[in-house]
C-alpha cells in the first residue's frame, strides 16, 4: 500500500509520532503518538491547506511516498453520511491505539469523505515496515492560495 505525507524538511518525516504528544488530532488525543498519512498525494495537499494559514506556509515542504505492507483497520464499516463529532473520532482512535491490533487506521477525510487518510500507530510492532519510497520538494501552486 502507498502512503503519502507532506512534511517540513526541518522536522523530517516524523514517523516516530512524537508530534502527537504535543497536539491532538481528529483521530487521537494529545499524549498519543500518532502519524497521519494520506492515501493519495492530492489529499495530503488539501489537508495541509485546511490546517494551516496560507500566509504561514513553510518554504521547506517535502512530499513523500511510503510503502507499507502492514495490517489496516477501517474506522467505519460501510458508508458514512457525515463524520462524527471530534470527541467520537478521538474515542475511536483511542480504541484503535489501545487495542494495538492493526498498524494503520483508515479514516475518511473530513475535507473529502471519498478520500482516505491513514493513522499510523508508531508503537505497533509492524510500524518499522513503513518505508520511504521517494520524495521531492513541494511548493503550492499560487492559484490554490
């Protein structure tokens, strides 16, 4: 499976999940090591735009592709019409991390529910199987800002 991530060169790919210790995300609470990926390069670009002030975009972004032959758990079975409230998604993530059964949790994107993000549990025994497969510098096209 391919995974995509957009990160700052200054911080590196962040596969250790340490960022989750300092801030909450839709699928984890602060204090939980978590790494967010997208299932496509397009969704990671949209997610970055949704989570940062365009005036504050860093100039050292890297778009990276990873390969992972690991177990995946789906956050929801079947179709969802709207994503549950933040407390419910974080609770679902808590259950995923606590169970430690699968390495990745596949979750719908809030921005575009037809797309998926994947949350890596960096403490799962198979997390080391997520391997960098390529990267390039990334600059946002000015028409998107």
